[in-house]
C-alpha cells in the first residue's frame, strides 16, 4: 500500500531494477480498463515477470477504514468509497469468519488484530481474483504457466513478509473463459 513507505528492494533483498513495484492505497487492482489494471497489464505484457506479488501490510489504514464501514461507520467521501468498496468484501468475510471463533481467553483487542490480519490477507487474495477474472493479459500469462500470482503481508513493524500463497481457487479462476 502506498501509505507504507518501505523500499521493497530491501524487503525482498533485491537490487534496484530487479523489481517493478506498483503501489496504491488498499492494494487494490482498480477496475478493468482503469489506470491500475492497465499499468499491471502493461508490466506483464512488456516485462514477462515470473511472479506478481500483491503485498498487503499490517496496520493498513484502508483495511481499517473498510472494517469501520462494515461495522456501520458514517460513509466517507465518494472518492474514498471508490477505494473502500473494493476492500469491503474482504473485510466482511474476515468479520464473518471471526464470528464463530471466539474463545474465553481472547481479548477484544486481540480479536480486532486477528480480524484486521485476516482482512489484509483476504484483500490481497481478492485483488488476485480480480486480476485473474478481469484481465485477459494477466489471466493468459498465468494460464500459460509463465506467471504466478501470490499474496503476501508485510509486517510494518518488523519488515518481515509472510507469504499467503496463490489464490486457493486459482485453478477454477483460470478455467473460466
């Protein structure tokens, strides 16, 4: 996300010029035909990367704001809603998934952190789903086996990246025409 200012070359132990990095608030793909999609499609078509990693990060302000929307907060401006609307589905699932997992040892703060972590992971996976579903260029590269899409979460306090992996339904997403 662009609200986290970290040199990704340091995070992934690479040299300048070895990675293409596109950052945006909320780690969203945008909409098919929009600038974010077009930029990613251009990068895949022009540079043929072997891996595309959607990196969320702990403490993401957009995920936090989307979770507030799920819990009934006042609607933000139209431009902010444009971003939040793409993150809310992941937040809704994270809240729903957390609903039945309560234990007596759990604190409200700990539960909130887990929901935010889950929402961040799900949001990265949702972005991958959107790319595979709506980008013929990215889907074709993934279908041919020349490109893998992976989700990851960067711990903003340590700089450590935890890889979530490929979308669990990648085969089904690639099988669609």
